C-alpha cells in the first residue's frame, strides 16, 4: 500500500476534524452550566485546538507529493502521533467512565488506534522491490 494514501486519508480526516472543532468551539454551553468567563476561555481553547488540528491536516495533505521513502518517514511520524492520541484518549475515556463523568465517545480511541496500526503497517513495511 502506498504511504501517500495514508497521508491523504489522515490529512483529510485531520483537516475536517480541525474545521469541525473550530466551528463548534462555543457549543460547550449545552453540556455544562459555566460562567461567561469559562465559556469564553473554553471557546478560545477549542478554536486554538481546531486551528492546530487543521494545520496538521494541511501539512499531511501537502506532503503527499514527496518521494516514497520520505513519505514513509512522515507516515511513521504520524503513526507515533496517532499512538499518543490513542493512548491519551483511551486513558481519558477509562478514567472519566470509571469516575462516572461520562468521557469521550469510545470510538475516538478506536479510530486513533486503527490509524496508528495502519500508519505503522504502511510506514514500516519493507518494499518488495529492494
């Protein structure tokens, strides 16, 4: 499998995720009873997170034109990042559910885990032409 497919797929997902976070940055009011300062601070934090996620997505989308060996290195780096996201979101989910606070949806760590496995599989796979 071509590493450029991984870059485009994960880049598109990260770009859409970043845009989505940015657009719904202030919607946390529906889930809590915060003060106005908390709403403003949370919205600004979500906007920043959305922009940074969008940044990563655009970098991955633009890097699909690099040579295959370099693309594999970027895919492995993406796999490391996705692994960290998977570990963090899984830990967050388990701790919040354990404490009765709800937590992020269970599919989030699963998606990050699948993207991690896919990235490492494609990035570390030996090229049969060598």
